[in-house]
C-alpha cells in the first residue's frame, strides 16, 4: 500500500478524525460543489451502481460513507424494505436527512453516524452493500473491507464506486491536470475548507485501482470480483461476492 494520505498534514489527529472534521466542515456546500467539479457525471455513475444492485432484488441495503445520501435516495426506487446510510460525518448526514425528509423517504432510509471499520450490525445482515467514493477515506482499508464482508449476507453483493486513474493518452494527462490543479483551485475558491479538495485529489491519485484493488477485495473475504471503468477510467465500479 502507498503512504496514508490525510487532509491536514500539520495535524496530529489520525486520518479517521481528520476525514470526519473535513467532511463536517464542507458538508453544507458539498453537493453543489461536487456537481460542478464532476460536471454532473457522477449521477450517471451512481445510476449504474443502482442498476447492478437492483439485479439482486435486495431487501436490506447498507450504503457506507453515504455522505448526504445521494446514492441511498436513488436506491429507494428499488423498493427495498430498508436502506441504512452510514457515515462518520454528522454534518454530512444532517444535510442528507433534510434531503430525505423533503423527498418523503424518511420511513425507507435511516441515516446513522458510524465507523465503517467497526459497524454496529450483526453478521450476515445485508443483501447489498454499496460504497460510493468512500473506501479511499478508510483509515485501515483491509479492516474496513473485512468488516463489510462480515455484515454482508453470503448471497449478498458488494458494489463499490471509486475514483481511478485513466491509463491511456490523452485522458491520463488530462486527468492529472484536472485533479492536480483545477480541482484544488475550485475547492480553494468556493469551499469553506481550503485544503479539503487538495486532499480529495491527492487521495484519488494515490488510491489503488483496477486489478490491484480487486486483489485487495479478494484477500479480505471476497470472490467473483469484477471491475468496470467508466468515463475513460476516471472512476471504476467494482462488484464482489462474499
């Protein structure tokens, strides 16, 4: 594994605490800024995740690192019995709860503050587990994935949407330019936290992807692992079985 990337390099707090602080700070303008930065393409990626999850007809769904609940709300259309959105940032969850109440989905979706590496759920609880742009924020990636395997039913499916790096010219060069310069600049101009989007770009560039991440899933309890790059490889959708 590469070095652990943290939001605040001069802070003595651990990565988990720093990530919580960062997302609490940027929670109120995260959705709007994220749509601008991603050019809205992330919505299409999430629709692909929902389609994969829907093929399994899940009744109990867990959305880890749910943030403001975008993916959880989209999965409500699958008509499961319950969706639980889990996140370490109370600030992000509060924004999500407001969105869920406005959409009249509060009976379908529960938003819970919790640690993805020590989840308050019984073994074999969920039919489907999703993580959208969250695994790269895990303080201990192996521990987090093992914990996902613990709470996923033997018949369940894990679907992860995460950033990756394009490998072909000219998308590789263009993506580096965008994440190294444009994304941090936009973040500094419009975000309350001037280093947050620098961290998000650094963590995106350094996170293992493709077959490397497939192998991480395999060694931590998963099989039938596949990955599907989207939009020239700037993100990847992973599916896996216990």
